[in-house]
C-alpha cells in the first residue's frame, strides 16, 4: 500500500482481486464509505501509544479482513518498525494471508 495503485474493475485472477480488496479494506477508514459504513478499519487507533496501537491494529486487521474478504485467511500481521516510522508516528502493517479452501 505504500505505492499508489489504480482500481482494476476486471482483475485477471482471483488473487489479484483479493489483493485489491484487502488493500481497499486497509486503506479505508471505517464509516467513510457511503452505503457501506462497516467497510474499513478504525483509524482512531493511531492516536494510541505505539505498543497499544500495534496490538489494536492487529486485531482490527484480522477482524476486518475475515468479515469483509472471507476468501482470505490472515496468517500474520507484523509491523515495519523503522526509526523513521517511529519518529513520524507512522504505523506500517505487513499482512500475510493465504487463500481459503475452495478459492482458486
């Protein structure tokens, strides 16, 4: 998500579609999407101390992806802990997932 990306309305593969959906979920503040207020994650967490924000974001990411993109199973969430991120207050999550059974 660190690079700008276009929305592809006709992804070539299911994996490409799931990647795009997860990117959309993680980049959308909850409540900001008209007619789908439950899409996204709670960005007010960013105001918490770093360790608390990291734990809450982890839970938020697991919950959001499992509810909003059931074809993906989150395997892990880690955070890019660079000194620049720490000094600027940036929280960069790295989400690892697999496809659910039956998804090709």
